[in-house]
C-alpha cells in the first residue's frame, strides 16, 4: 500500500479544519478529492505533503511520514499546489529540470523531453515561464512534479491540487489521460483535488467527497456521484446519467425541476 491515513485531523488557530479522515491508496490507483469551497480539501493535501502539522497517522510505503528523510521522500512523493508563482526569468525547460535536479545531475535527460511531448509543451521549451498563460504554466508545473518521481522505483505518491483549473477542455482531457496512464504504467498512487465532477467521474478509480472538514462519502464514481449526495454536499440539483463507458455524467437541472432528496453520510474506514 502506498498511502494509509487513519483518523487524520488538522487544527489551525485552534479551529479544527479537517476531522477524522481515513483513506488508503494502492499503487497505480487514482483517487479524486471533491467538495465545495472551504470543505478542507487543500488543508488535507497540505497535511499529507508535510506542510501542516496534524493529529492521527500518515503511513507512506509502510513507514510513518515523520520517519522519512526529506531526500528520500523527494524521490517518492511529489506535490503540485494550487498555485505556483515563478517570478524569475526561467525557461520552461529550466523549470522542469528543477524536478530532475537530484537525478539527472547535469546529464542529457530524456524524461524532460518525454514529459514536454506528453503535456503538449515542447513548443514552449525556450519560453520564459512568467510570460506563459495560466494553463501553460500549469502544464509546466505538472511536468516538473512528474519528473521528480517518474524514474524512481517502488511506491510513489502524487498529490495534485486543482491541476486542471486553468486549462481549456482539450488540455484538461489530455492532462487527465496522462496522469491516469502514468499511474497505471508506473504504479504511482495519485490523490488529486478536482472541481469538475465529470472529469473526476471519468478518470478516477475512487472518489472521496468532503463536507465541512469531514469525509461525507467515499467510493466509486457511481457510488458517490448521486443526486442525493450532490444535493446534500453542494446544494446542487443535478441529473446523473449512467454512460455506457461505465462512469456517470452529471447534468445540472433547471429551476423548474423537482427538489432532490438529501444524502446521508457514509464514509469507509481505512484498514
């Protein structure tokens, strides 16, 4: 098992922001984290990335998070926060190479070229990153964090906070396809915060939906993305259509549609 989280809580300024979260991730598994603004998603990710103190237990690849040396952890866990500001005149290639600093050691590095092709940024190689669009910068940062762990053997964890928020629909699809495929091929466990319910349904193995700092429901997309859950968590009235591809499609209802029933919390415990 790549990641095991038991009874994780985070207190900030004396206020409990995240409470009693339990989850687990196997190698190659993609879990997407859903919930309204302020539900605690980014706080949870920051605790898993070691940025915030926490109560409870985080075990990565069989070892407590605190037992990992930073140099070892950097090759096994990569984190892409919601926003990364690059204010220095660095090129796309130079920024991606920052994720390869501990591995390439100045040698020619085919992984950088591969990631630029995969994420459709090869044509940006010599562009200065501060001058790129938001979506282009997101793809550059994703290439950087993927390069950090791509050629490491053993369990690896990728933590992503809204890595598609600035992308156009075609590049959202591209990025999710790359993440899903690399997870499968490389055995990388992925935990990603996503706001687009249909992207989450299509590209996740499991979903965890949060409300007010707690896990409201966890399971497959058909188990989590139901009319009652969406109404209870988001106040969102939607129709959920089962597609022949095997995942649901969420379609908003108009103001004249009938009110939907409320959902009940149901969250599995990590074991």
